């Protein structure tokens, strides 16, 4: 939807924060074998962003959330897809 729209529509910002929180929550539940098999994903940072999104609203860096959603989430998706294909 684009950054300009996200910046002006609070529900879109909140949705982005929710996605970050959900990804972090999932990361906390992954088995160690998945974490070790996907070193291209900064799991510690993913988990850390969940804590901020869930508990420290005043510390949310909205620009960082935007960059994470735009750049990092698609890269994570690719790493996980490659891992799943290798496990397949």
C-alpha cells in the first residue's frame, strides 16, 4: 500500500506492528533445529521486536517497522522457503 499511506492511516501502522509481534511470537516457539538451520535470519532481533511491539509501545520506531516489513520480512520468507525445500 505504500509508505505514504501507511504513515497517514493509523490502522495500517497498527497492522504492521501486529505482524511484527506475530512473527516474533512465532520465533520464540521455533525448535532450535530451525533456528540453527536458518542462520540468515536474525532470530534474536525478531524476538526483540516482538517484545517492543507487545510491551513497549512508546519505543516503537515506526520507520524501523516499515523497513522491516518492506525489506526483512520478504528476505525471511525466502530463507524459510529454501529451508523447507531442502527439508522437503
